C-alpha cells in the first residue's frame, strides 16, 4: 500500500540545537500531519498542514516549532531551539482529504534531546 | 474537548481466545471512529472505520460496531493469533473539526502461542 517515509529514523542532539525532521508523504496526498508520542504515552496531534498553510495546531505545537513543505518536497518539522521535553517519537502522516479519509503514517523519528 | 478512552492498557491472551478491547468516546455530533494497529517499529495503520450509528467496521477478523447510545466502539475478535500481537488504538475524527485525529492511549495486546 501507500508508504510514508521519515528521515532520519533516529536523531540525537544537544538541548538548544535546531533539528529538522523530514517526511516524504504519499504522492497524491494533500493533507499532512505531525503527531508526538512520548514513550509509554498516547500519540498526540501537533499540527495539520494544507495548501502551504497550518490549518490547525495543538497547544503542544510551541512557538519553537515550525512546519513547511517547500516546492512539494519533504514536509518538515523544525524545532529551534530544542528542549529536553521535546524527546519523543514524531510521526508524520498524510491523507488525500480530511475527515473520514484514512491517514497514512510513517514509521516515526525517535528524537532524543540531551 | 473531544476524547477517546481505552480502559485496557495491556491485554494478554492465548491463541484462539476471544478478544475485547473497550473504547468509549466523547464528542458532539457524529464523529468518524477508527481502529488503528501499530506493529513494532512502524507507524499506526488503519484497521477500519465507521461513520454512523450501528455501522459495523471489520477487517482481518476484527470488528467493531458504532454505538451512539453508549458512545462506544469496542474492538472484538473471536479467535486471536500470535501475529495479532501489537498496539491497538481507538481514534476519532470529529465532524465539526476533522483536521485532526484524536487517539486513545492504546492497548498493548500480547498473544501467547
């Protein structure tokens, strides 16, 4: 079936540094999402992106977070600067449309902030 | 706000046992309800969904029925296999705010051979 790819699979950085997580969504999908899952906890919605704009973001999507998809390439999540509490697995997802449409998830990027 | 509650954090069964994972939701209107399954090292993948009262979703022997009266969408399977071991998430997409999916905490199913 359709695949969402995420690069890298693991990232270890020092607190205060910048990190960019990359997502290659399903090719004909128009809606893109980031979710955050702290170890042992539930997956939580961060942000939804469509047509070059953030449609909705949760309170977890701090000012240090930003998303973009320049020229239809990777959909990225940038954190600048990082904090210890940003350590988590970040899942990217994409969907053809919103609402009842299935979201396809990538395998996640495990971010460790030291 | 909208929410999903899964009461079982961990379930351990033997092969051929009957499975029930409870899911209750809180949302106005008619949310779309989903069951996702996540295998180690992978992202969640959709098992099935249901969008209206009394609709049954099913896939790979798993099934759940949308019950607006009890606000439930319990996952059931008559006979589990070791390969069903995974984390199962109940989720919803609210009909008034469908840009995000709200996930339950997940239920870790261990099926022993």
